[in-house]
């Protein structure tokens, strides 16, 4: 156990991270607050340094480990020896039971009282101190707290299994009242309450983990012992009308489930792995079909270009980005805006995730021979005005889509490219003639999703001058000095500092100048210069605008958009 007398302010000054004047100002602020905040918190809150820099410096000075957020999980067995309110009071979380001692992560490793309190309970081994962020401790304590509340349900499941023996399929066939169904309800309700998009149930040799994807990132919410995995996975497969006896092949299914009297649709997928089957449930939020384009996160200029493309009588509009970047949501929002009784709109999707009125939606079924390409050929004989192709994944599909655009149809489709201009080169590389691309493509939008800063715990922050200089070439012209914000982590955002997501995008309109360059198969750099002359801005610039208004963080924009 550490009991060194280390002064954080002196350490930061000695390391050259702050000046003595900065330290004096921070101490004065702390004094005005009547000591309600510790020095490290003042330095982070007031923008002198980021929390990460402070903790890493302190860890190096104390010669202890700094645990990066998201790289470790709480140890349930150790946590059960400590009260949850003790973990909350001292801002600690037990991490690992090691041969040398108990690894415990502290937000404030200089708090000797906290060390003494934890050591009194875990008295059979010495404490090994580690440092981590406040938000990470809050997240893990919340998870451990929810795990604690499951104990009774897990005991009931074991009693049911003991009574029913090995024949779990028959024992789990009843509806509603079994303990395993209560467990499924807890898992789904937790995911819905935390606005997750997916639920992952993953068995291993020693346990069964449940993770949920929130704002694009997976977070672990439950860990069960391995004996609970077979009945849990079997009951979920029954919900999705899958074959519970088939564990060698992937299976797909759907089911509906009510949470607080609101019905949600779930897309179920199972995949055989070494220790069983990985079970993933995609939560299909029907409210997404009602999202308007002006709620998506477009800047006014980008929205105007995109809407202008949507109003063209014929042509092809590409929406590009990686998996999980919100392309489908953008397409649904666009179709919501253009649908009317005077237009026939047909979509071909794999799968049809959301049912929409006034649209004819076709589900791809490759085993039956209904591919994107074959469906698209049939759609053209249905006299549509507007067509949406879920994904243009091969030359045949993209060629038919372009022919449809050239013969009087407006076509929306998606591609997997890093930016808008790369869509042009990608389609040509797929074997489509440049003159066909130039004649048919109206506009291309590339997009990513970034996490929104939690408004409850948002604080201004500062970054090193080297980083500011690096992003200066991408700064919007109207912004002279950019403001930066970051979430501190609170109960509302689960300690992450983020709550919800928004879009950053770039939209390139294909005008006559760009079309002539495409016909001549000019390099990407020439297309970029021409696009910028016509008002095109890169995605990173769009992201910096959202950083400046406090909507997201610089880290998020740098994570999704290249500089």
C-alpha cells in the first residue's frame, strides 16, 4: 500500500506541464471553492490540463500503473466483499486478484484514508494501487451495482435447472414466468434504458459476458458463470424461432419484445465460436424512421446540397461510410421527405430493418436467388419513380443502378468508402465507364457518427499548441479561435462524458466541371480542388464546427475523420 507524501501541484510544475503561475491560480480557485474540489479536479475543470495528462503524470511519479479507460473491468468476486456505497464514497474499483495482492484502481491514489478503508476489508493481501479516470470508476461501479441486483434471479435459475435437469429446452418452453425469462427481461430492459443499439452475449471457457453497444462503443454490463449460458442462449433462440439444437451453423431470426409497454423489434444472429455461440441482438428502434433530415446533424450548407440532389428528377445519390455510420438512417430520413402519393418508391434491402408506409420494401433472399441485382431488375419493371438500393456491393448491382438513373429514375444507394470523392474512383474501379459515372451521379455524401458531449457534465478544456497547429489547416474560415469542450463524466451519461450521437459529413455535388474531370478519369486531387472551388468542405472541417459549439470533442472528430 502506498503512503508517499507527493504533492500533485509540485509534480506537475517539475514535469513542465504547468507553470508556477498556473498552479497559484488553480490553488486560488480551489480556495474560493472552500476546498470542495481537489487540485487535480480544478486543473481539469478549468482547462489547465486534461484529466488523462494529470493521472499519467501522477502514475509515473508514484511508479504505479495508469489504467486506460475501456481496457479493464471490475472484479465481481472482489467487489462482493466491499459495499457498493464504499466504492462510491472512495472512488475506487477492484480490478484483479493477483498472487502479489489485490489490484485496486483509485481516482485519487493520494487519499490515504481511502487506502486504509479498502485495506481493512481486503486484509488478507496487500493492495496494489493503480490510477484511473473518475468516469471509468463511475461506469464500473454502476455495472457492479446492477450485477449485485441480479443475485436472486440467478439463484432462481439454478433452482429451476436443478429441478429440470439437463433437458433445458423443455423446461424453458413455457412463456413469461421462468427465471431465465426474467433474466432476459433484465438484459433487454437494461440495454433499452441505456439507449443501446446492440446486445452481445458471448460465452467463454470460464464465464458468459453480456455487452451492449452504446453510441458506437461496447460496454460490459453483466458477467455470468458459464453454466447459465446454455439455458440463456436456448431461450433467446426460441424467441427468434431458431433451431435450438443447431449449434454448428449461423442462424438469423427476428422477434418482438415489450419493455415498459413499448414494443421493440429485435434482429437476432447466432454464430458458432469455440466456446458455444455468439448471440447478437440488434435493437430496431422504430422512432428512427421518423427522423427528419434537419435533425440528422447536417450543416445548413450540406443540407441544402443534399436536398437539391433529392429534388432532381433522375440520377444517383450515393451515401458512403463504414458499417455503423448511420447511412441507412440517412436514407430513411431522405425517403421520408420525398415520399408522397404521387411517387412510387421501391426499396431493396438486406434486411428490411424498418417498415415504412407508402414504400414497397423488398427483402433480399440470396438462397432463393433474390439478390440486390436480380431484385433491381424486377423493380425496374414495376414503374418506380424512386429506388433505394440498400448496398451497391458489386459491379452488376451498381451498373443496373446507374442504368436506372440514366433512364429517368432517382436512385439512392450506399457504398463503403472513406470520403465522398473516393466513391467516384471506387465505382470506376468496379468496372463502370467514367462517362456513365459522370452522366448519372448527382451527389455523394460521406458521413460518420460522433458521440455528443453530455450537457450535464460538459466543461471547457485546453489542448497543446502542437495539436492546435495540426488542425489549423482544416479550420472553418469563419472561426478565428476554436473552443473545446469535454464531458467530465456523471450519472446521466454513465460516467462516459458522452450522451447520444450526431453526424459529421461532407457532401459533394457533381456539377459540370467535376463531371468533365470524371469523364477524363482525372486523379482524386484534381477532383478535390474542383469540389473545393464549388464550396465543398471536408468532413474534418464539419467536425470542427461541431467541436466549436460544444456538440462533440476533438478526440471524437479525430477518431472518425482523417486529418
